[in-house]
C-alpha cells in the first residue's frame, strides 16, 4: 500500500485532478458479503477462499477545512446504483469509514461488487481493505492515480522463487485478478488491454467496454483476456483509453493458505529513474522486487541498500545486499526481478529489515513482493504483503496514517525511510479512532539520519492504551 503525503507534489496534482471526476477506487471494488460471486479459476488454482468484506476509510487531508465527502457508484452488474451517500470529515486528522460494519452508506447493498467515486472540495486520502475471514488474510490499497495508460504487474500461476525453497517449503503460485475502472461518471469507455510477458513480448491484445463510472474485474472466467495467458507467466498488464482509467489488482497465492497480495496500478507517465523501497526483508522475511519497464529502451537497474537503524536491521550488511542484487537489465515493455530467478537467491542471509534506493538509466516502475514466515515456520505457511515503490513525488513532510492498531485485533508497525541528504526529525501524531484529543507518547519523537530507515512498532509503545488510532507523521524533511 502506498503511503500518502499531505503536502507532496503528487498529492495536489494527482488527487486534486482525480477529484474533478471523483477519486477512482478499485479494490475488489467493494465486495460485500459471502454470497457474492468468487473468481473462477482453472483446475489446480486455489482461488480466494470464503467471504470478502470491503472496508473503505477516508481521511481529510486539509488542516483547516471540514468537508462532506460524497460517495456514488454502481455495482458491476448495473442493478444497484446509489448516489449521494455522505461522510462528514472535520479538519485535520479526521477520518471515517464506508461499509466497515459500524458505518455504511445505506444504499450499498446486495452480494455484489461496487465501483465507487468520491467527491470532496478538499484533498482526501483513502485506504481500502479487503478481508477474507476464512483465510484470515487481508489486503490494503491506497488511492489509485488515474491515467490514460495504467500499468500493474500480472501473474498467471507464476512460481515465486524465494529462499523458503531452501527450507523445504513448497513454492507458491501467484495468479492475478485485475480491476479496471472508468473514472468518467457520464460516458462509457472502450479500454484496450495489452499484456506482455517478462521479455516484453505481446501475449494478449483485446478491448473491454466499461460503463460510465463503473469497473470490470478480469479474472479466469471464460472470455477474459487472462484466460489465454500461458501458465507460470509473469509480465505487465496495461490498460489504456482516451479517458482516464484507474487500475488495481489482487493476487492469489496458491499453496500458502493465508497469503494474498494487492497492487495499485500506476500511470506510465509516472515512471521515473529513481524509486524508493522503504521496506525490504531478508532471511525469513524475504523480498522480490519486480521492475517494470514501460518504455521503448532497455533499462539497467541497480540498488543501494540501507539497513534499518533499529534492532530489526542489525543482521543486514548493506554492501553485501547491494552485491547480491547486482545490476539487472529490463527489456522494453518487460519485467525483471531483483534478485533474479537465477541469482542464487537460496543463499542464506541474516534475518533483517532494510530499505533501498533503486536507480535506472531510463524511467521504470517497481513493485515489491514480501513474504513473512510465521513463528511456526516448519508447519505454517508464510504470509505476504506487496506494495508499489514510490518515487520523489510521492514523498512529503507530513504523511497521512488513516488506520493504526494497538492490541485491538492486531498491532501496527510503521516503516519509515528518509531518502534525503539531511537528517529528519519526526513526530508521530496519534488520535483515537473516535475522538479529538491527541495522545502523548514517549516514543513518538525520533531523529532519522540521512538515507536511513527505521521500524516503529507500536507494541513497544508501552504508554499507549489498547485501541484503534489515526494520525500522521510530521517530519522536518520529506519521507
């Protein structure tokens, strides 16, 4: 999930432009109950198990203006339109929810998936979670940046090579379900869907009609462009049109019961030569970095690591990690992993967390797939997380934190990276989920050296009461 700066350059350019049409939210756009249709899959693919429940949290990014966020949308079958659901947000850190059990837009109903459009007169942030209760698995998506050519990594029963193989663990198989939304609330659009393999070769080229303001979900159903993909493929999914689209994906991880991934699509024009990887794991917490090249020239890519400055990074040696990553060449239109499938990635590495700066000679996009072993590593399957690597325009000196937990159905951790050349003085501002009084905590102020990263684990904040929180990170330098 992408962190959202309140004062970064893309917050205004991306979200304000999106608000003219409404922020495009795709998720599983919002799956409401157990009886809803499940993605169909070929024999042998796990598919998502059990009921999906979507929960949308909205946060006011204006420090001094209240707003009424207006929600409208249409289910993907076109049977249950709703309009003008309203959520009030006070200035500053205020947030609220849609369809999370305790607060719902009344007109959202039925066992269906919705595409939503949100409108407000100030910048807002969003966090869309999807939870599978039977799997005990969840995904989180930040706001999607609309564009006329949007790209996301795609998997078709792709076997993920990870150091877990050295531990005798079976390889997971990744398969994507992709959601494409038409952000125009008034007119339908015909979107072109192009899928390329890792070498940049075109595998599928098709079109899909998307009603005004609605979305389509592309999975393994008959007639979907995903059904023709070769097995064990990884590559790039590109949706383009003469109107702005928003794209996101969920990734089924067959073979690991509690594992699932989600990625926001990124417009091709937001590719850049420098991308930040704020959270990487090594050892039992393993990372693979998928580098996507949307351009017409091959890209040469390298990493520079920085071990976490707290105890979680003590086993990392940044120079060793840099050498292990090496230099990777990404074909035009293609995708390459760091470390590569043939890089000797089963070599043991100390268990640690780090960050890295990715540099390329041509603009690229990047996504991180991370696995986290359970404490019962010999008997339980790993869990997974995924995120899109931000660039300089995604950084900011004030970062929105719409949802945090302290001992209430979980414990949150915040990985922070200072990508700049100057130290950053940080303050973590916390408010109760339902309340206006800021909480003071002794561990909420830190100093982070230039180029450094650190994990803030709320379980170490012994002076916090149990509960759910919202807040922000305030910094003297962009994060």
